[in-house]
C-alpha cells in the first residue's frame, strides 16, 4: 500500500466541478420555471428563450432571467430603463390615442383582475 490519497475521498477539483454543475442545473431549472409562469412572454418568444436556456448552459438562463425581470419591471410601471421598446403596458395608450388591445382595456376597466406582480 502506498501513502497516496484515499481514492474514496473526492479531491478538491471534483467537489468544485460538482458544485459548479449543481449551480448550472439550479440556474437552468429556475429560468425554465420562471419562463413557464410568466404571462408577459408570447409563445414563440417563450420557445426561443427555452431553446437559448438549453443550448447555452450559463448565458441562456442568465439572459432569460434578466429579460423576464425587465419585462416584469416594465409591466409594473417601472422607469424607462426597465421598459423594453415596442411593448405597451396594460392601459398605456398608443400614439393614435387608443388602447393597445381589448385585453388592455378590460384590465384598465377592472383593476382587481390584474396580476399582482
């Protein structure tokens, strides 16, 4: 028997790599769940963000979470930094002076039906 390290005890690099893998998987799961429960993203956008999450292990979920955060902040009436161009918040008027859609009008008419976030 040699005086080497015990092969049953993981080395430092094995613990580090395992921890990084766990964090990447946790970030992916968090991004997919947040994407599934978000109502501000359309079907094709959701599919594209899901593909980005699966194809780009760290950048995809991080970008998805950042985008969802900015959309949520913009829908809450946040500052111009949080609003994305081209998106109208419920009740926000277009350049012509009319509401953007029937859905937005119904949300303005009955504010109790709005999502709290």
